[in-house]
C-alpha cells in the first residue's frame, strides 16, 4: 500500500491534520503541507503587528510534526514547541536570559552542533530586531521566534528560511505558506451586511451566525482601511499542486482553514489544470463553531459555490469525498462544558451525478470519541 514516490499536497490549517499527517509520513516521503497565512490571533498577532510579517504558528507546527520521530529528536521537538508562560507582560530580556544561561534547557536541544549553532543564531537575530520594539513574549513560542529570526537572516524570504530549517532538522515533508505577502488579512461578508476583518475575529464571531457568511475575501490594511485585493499565491505552492498525485483538503475549520485556500485565482486554476491528481475532501467528524448545523452536503455546497463563482466545476476541485460512517447521528461529550455533534451526511449522494466518488468508512478512533483513527484514514486515502 505504501508508495514512497507518491507526491501528496495537503491544504490545511490548524492541528486537525497533525496525527493523520504523521501516519501518512510512514507511507510516503513526498508530502507538502500548505497552510493559511492570515492568522492574527494569540501570540501570532503580536509577531504580525510588531514585525509586519505573516503568521508562523501553523508553519512551526508542521515543521515539528515532520522532524523524524527518533529518541534523539525528542528534546528538539519539545524545544520548538516550548512557550513562555502566560503573564501580563514578558519582556525580551527574558529570552536574553535564556540564551545566556549555559545550564538552561536551550543548551540541551540537540547533539548536533550545527543545529545548536543555527538555532541560537536565529534566536539572536530575533533578539536583535526585538530590542528595538516593546514586544510582549507572553505565551510566545520559541519555535515561532526561530522562524522569524530565520526569515530575517535569509533576506526576508519565507520559502528560503523554511527550506533551510527543514534541511537542518532532516524533515520528511515540507510546509509552505499559501501567501508570502506579510500584510494579507481574511475578511468575511455576511448576508445581513455585516463585515468582519481578521481571522481570529471571524473565529470568535458568536454561535451559528457563521453559517450566514456569504463570501470570503483577502484584504490588505492600507491607511487604516481594509481594501479587497486579488492575492498572489506562493509560486512553490502552485508548483506543488501541479506535480501532485494526490491533493487533500484536510479536516479543519471551514471558513478560516479550508476555504481561504480557494479565494484567489491561481490555486483554483492549478487544481483545474492538474487533471490526473486525485483531489480528496476529508469531511470533519464533528461540527465546530464554524459549522454549527451544517451537514457534509452544506460544506461541499460552499466549495461548489466558490468553484462556480470562479468559472469551474466542483469536480475540478474535488474528485473524492471521504466521510465517517456513523451508526447513529448522536451528540458526544468531549468535556462537561463542550457538547459537540457529529456532522450528518445530508444529501451528499447527489454529487455522484457530478462524477464525484463518495467514500463512507468507519474512521473514528474507538478510544477517542470525536477524533479520527489516523491509520484508518490513511488506509482509505492510499486506496483512492
């Protein structure tokens, strides 16, 4: 079943794909994960606002996933994901103390002197730029600081900075931001005329009102106003789509993780032009805050809407839909405070008339309700 030469591109965002991607890496060594670059929440917001750069959180997470899972790399991965505590304000002096403390955890990150030297160089580059600001490192990730430092060290070139870190870590997959422009933001327009700018603001918009989003746009902040633009896609993303044997829309938040990949001219055209690739849409197991009351068909309808608005058929974007088979559509509890619903299928079969294959399998982890079983999911993906 494994095909280590099979080229796979995953269009994703957030942590939903993490375990599935780790399992996929056991079967192919040619995976590229494309991540949105408009996140403006949490510690990413601080870095974006201070340095006018794109969001790096999803990039860091993807790098950490694809570092070979060996005993010697455990400390490195922990280091990349390590965060400062959440406090009102943590100054850059705290990072400087860590770098100067010869017995700190930072000096235990790797047996490789090249890795130690490179990472400390990137952190010092980040430190140097940060001293000119009033940056708050509260809840900040060391891995994010490394990425920003690498960006500065490699001529403000994201592709070069990321590729250098991938080589340094011996990563078995690649990650690419969909956009390279540092000033792009996500904007949602609602049926009642409401307009919300900012990915985190859209995520936080209350309850089931997100189902009233009529359109998404990429905009740019210009003289304190958000101006709609036609964004330019990272050329390496287009190259990856062109060369792929399989393209996967991963589980994730519909309006802030999945659809943002399609609200431009270039990536939909690249999907259309790759006629030989399997294009798989993996439906979420459960509703999240962006799909309250949605069925799988409602979700696919949104993809179809974007396809038609740009002059394409749904089958240009999706050839196969994979969905979990629920015996009963019932709610389940992740915690006492968090009641979730499985995503119902709806009249998904109607899309068979458009030449799309509907694959219904048992994909839920029996020990972790509401989560995918990565082995079962990958088994189905590789059979498509």
